[in-house]
C-alpha cells in the first residue's frame, strides 16, 4: 500500500485531527495565533497522528478520546521544529519561510513554548497519569537530544553509538510513543502497547537515518530546503560518520569540515556533498535504515491480524524507502 492510499482511507479521521490542531492553537493573542497558524499551514505528513490512530485500532477506537493524544503529539513535534529552526538559523522548511525568518528568533522561541504548553493542556483531557508521564518524559528526552546534537557539532570523532543515542531522543522516541499512546488511550493490553512502542521506535530510527540521507542526496524540491543543511550547522550525521571511517576519504573530509566550520557554514559545500555521495557511507546508512524497518515489521508479528497491522507495515515500508 502506498502512503497516499492509506491517507485516503483515513481521510475523514485525519481531517478531523487537523481541525482539532487548528482549534488547539487558537488564542486571542494575534501575533501568537498568526505565527502558530503559519507553522500549521506549512503542512507535514502528520505521521505521528496517523500512528496514534492506527495504534488505537488495537483497542476500543473512539476518536473523541484518541484526539487528546493525537493532537498533543503533533503539537510537540511542531514546537520542536520551531526551536530547531532557531538553532539552525533555518530560512525555510517544507518550502515555506520558517517562523524565525518570517518574524524573528524571539517570536519563534515563544511560539514554540506556547505550542509545547498547549500540547500538555490538551492531554489533560484524558485522566490517565501514565499518558501524562510518558508525554512529559518524551519532551525531557527530546530536549537532552537537542543539547547533545549541539554538543557534537563539527565533532568528527563522534561514534555511531553517539549518533544512535541522539536520534533515539530527537526522533525515534516521539514516534514510538505515538504508537504506544494510541493503544493506551484505546484501552489495549500492555503487551500490545509495548509491541507498538517497539515498532515505533525502530521505524523512528529508520525515519531519521533516511532523513539524514535525504539531506545529503535529495534535491531542494524534494526536501523543501537546500541539500546539506545539516552539515552547514555542524550536524554530522550517520552517512558522514560512516564515510569518515574510510582511510582514503577521511583526510579530504576533515579538510572540508574545517573549512565549513571556519566559515560558519556560509560557504560552498558542493565538494563535501560530492565526497559523501561517492562514499560507502551512503550505502551503509541505507542498509542501517533497512535493518530498522525489518526489526519494526518483525515486532508486529505478535499482534492481532487486523487491517491496522497491514497498514503499519505499509507505513514502515514507505518510511524505509521515502524520497521526501
């Protein structure tokens, strides 16, 4: 199944969640409302709410209840993007101006804070302390992941393990709990919610590896921003870490990294991208993403054979092969 087919099948529920997202960020403060709506209208795949909805299919599916998990998870993701764009000095995202470039960094930071707070407020509609605990812990871990990314900027000695721990916190965890909390909100068994967490974790790891590959191998039209944005900020991702292991390539890459760092990212990086694209690091990263997808699908084998299980497998294959 193609992702567009799944979205078409779930169109009514996804549209409902989209409307709830709009309602959740509404405020009498004109500037906050304008900045928040700008971010929301920039779009996105809404992967996290989709995972919530699919996870809930393994329990008692009640959209009026499930929305109090689906909306907060997307809001948390949105808020993190606003803060990311400040850290990265990003001008565009998904082909649109970022909040910090349309206004400024101060407006962007407070907009992100506002959306984070709204996420937790929406979740309080569910009187389940476990859900609140999981959401709060995820925000905490995401913050640590962001700090770790900054700490490792332009660090050519970082290991694969350093990278894995970082993306677990930054990306995989939120996708994992999207699957898990959908099941919990729907009253599914602990065994099912735990399996869905594991599925989401492995899919989330693959999602970030694939994202890092796209940043180096994609076009601006495909990814909505100039290729190589990560390295301009000093973020050394897994294809680069693998490439740095190649003895003949490492000296050239280190020279390029030093040049980019000294120019604060404001320089031509075409040579660096050319070196990475010609390295074995690309193939190794692709293989890593595929291994995570295989792990994710294997976890699902212990779940009931319902349509949602097939749909989760379809989403996993899309993420493993996505080009945007």
